[in-house]
């Protein structure tokens, strides 16, 4: 039995049973610069970079042991999107977003997700994933050098399921950006390291981002932290909620405002593309504001008066994502052979971790009290710093690969309207090119017509019951066969009596 773990007595009830009848607020953890048990002081600077799909975060540890997030254009989040300028230069951050209105075909919103591609073509120019990622890392290195004088030793986080070839792309990108010494660390281990993990303890990391989510089980073994199981879904995330909100607003405007929406749906010039991006920014801002407010006003194209978006609307739009996260996390736990009382910490991180209904839903679905950090977007980078500082001088060995838990085949369907889903597809893919193939927004009446999701988009209203199973070719035969057999048996018995 691992130290620090209490042995379960025969009369003990599983934690899931004890918590099922009452719902408390999830535990909160303030992610300060130093926490008890982490007093390691380095003699040099150390940099940790979480190069995410949507945003990149970097945290710099000073020689005094103080960790500070780097700031890019006044924000600790650096957009990961890049733009390949006609001159061949790679623009990053706000500059890339601003120029994307002029060169939409040269903009790549998620370069990390293209790491497995050999060659990319942006605006007719061929490039490689390492070239694009090096642009993002160069921006991080420049900000770090302004504070530390030069780019210090760096630890980069990466998805746990990346192959060696994809890790090589990240190493080449760091070398091209001028990083002298780089160490790679998988994301679940980095996140689990943000808090002290006793030997033998299990940490479940639920990372819910804009473009997908991932759940992992991490155990502290004799040779360090190890990822046991991992599962997730890259087709549903925070952007899917944005799409549902946009479709709801399209229905609010109605068919008579099609001209105003067409300028956003099918922008024809840089000015209209800027309006399109501003609209999606407003949608995301309204979603984030509802984490602390009951209602927020939002501008709707085509309407002079602002519309009100309520917390109930957000809960309705987020329900498919929240339910799917709970189900997939439960499968990951079962595959690891764990029950709720075996879990020491359930850590919820990522940009969508602030959804007010996510932690309570996980609490009820899993029977484990979630831990929320004050700044979930920097957890990976802070944990990577602490893991590297605690294991300084220890040679890293490649751990056994985790068990991959497949997501359910069919996403939860509650009746998204087909036309609204097609219109809102831009939110889940990023604005990589003019959205000319999307139809005009539907009428309000169209919001309840179709029950089939398009492109795996979430639905705008919940069904009252499960989806009907498709009819089998021989369904009637299977029903009639036992009835006919019973009638034959009865007929035979009657003949025998006579």
C-alpha cells in the first residue's frame, strides 16, 4: 500500500455514494507563485512553454524561485495562430490575426495540430510545421530574453500521444527559434505536477480547451509520474459552444436580416472579415462573462437593440460538451481500474474550465470533488516548471505509453438544426479562408426541424429521451417469428387433444 493512502475498511462507503445526494462547491486552489512543498530555488532562469492548439503560455522562473507569466501585447495568452507573409516571414500573435483579414488563405489558426504533416501550403507557398511553430517560439524567446537577458533552458509541453516524429518537429522548431537547451514533457504530467502528488496517488487531469478536451489518469510511481490511461474528443470543445450561441443569435435576427448576416457569413473584403472576427470575439466574450454574471447583453448583426444572453442559455448550449466530458472521463477511470474513492485529485484545467456548470456536472457524474485553480490557462506551464525543478539532474527515460481509451462513436445528439450548424461551422475550424460555402442563417422556426448533427456539431436543444434506434432490415421478421412459432405450438397442442 502506498504511503499516505488510507486503507478502506469493510464498512466504508465509496466516495461516490457519499457525495451523490449533495452537491457542494468544488475545491478551489489559488495558483500562486509558490505553494507549500515547492521551495526549490534555482541559480539560473528557467522557462516553461505550453504551446497549445489555440493559445500559447510561457512562465519564467527567476533565480530567486519566483514564477512570472510572460506578457505578449498586454496579455499572458499568445494566440498560437500564425500567418505566412508574402515575403516569407512568419507573423504571430495579434499581428497575424490583424493581417489574416487581408490574407485569409495565408493564416493557420492551429499550427500545432498540423505537426504530423510533412508540408503545408499557405497562400500558394509551401512551408513546414517546424517553420510555423518556430515563429511562435521565437516570439516567446524574445519576450523571455527581455527579462532574462537571453533565452534560458526551456521545458516544452506536448500531447502525451505524440509520436517521436512529432516531438522531433517541436525540437526542430525550438532550435530554429534559437532555444539552446530544450526538454520535452507530456501535458498530463506537467498539469499533475502543479500540486504535490504523494507516492502512489492518482491524479485525474481533465483539460477542456477551445478545440477539444482530454482526460488522463496520472499515478505517482517509484520512478516518477506516469500516465496510465488517456481519452478525449477533438471534435467538441469551447468553440462548439460559440457555434451554438452564434446559431441562436442567427435565429433571433430572423430571415429578414439575411443581408446583414451574409456580410459576416460570406465576407468579401478585409473590412467585412474584420467585422466577422469581431463578432466571434463578442460571442466568446459573452460566454466568458456568463461565468460570473447571470445575463449579458450582446450585439446581434441586423438588429439595432442588443439581445440578452442568459446563464440558462449558456447551460443549454454547453450541456452536450459537459455531458460528453463526464462520460469520457468515466471511461478513462474505468479503463485504469479506478473507482471514485481511488482518485486523490480531480484537476480541471483549460480555457473552458471556467464554465460554471462543468465542475458540478463532473462532481455528480464521477462522485469526485473537482479542484479548480485560479488561472487554469497557465497550469501546464507552472507544473512543467515545478516538475523540471524537482527533477533537476535526473536523466529522463521514455515511459511506457498509456492506454488510449476511445471516445464514444456518436456524439450526443439533441437536435441541432442542420442549417444553423452549417452556418456556425466557422467557429470550430477557425477563420482559415473566406467562409463562402456556408448558407445564410436560418429562420427561428428552423431551429427545431432536424435532429441529425452536421459535422458533429452540438445541438441547440436537448431531447426529452434517447434517440430512436435505426430500424433493422429484418426487424419485422424478428418480431413476427416468435409470434408465429407460438401460434404453431398452440395449434399442435389443440390437434393432439383431439
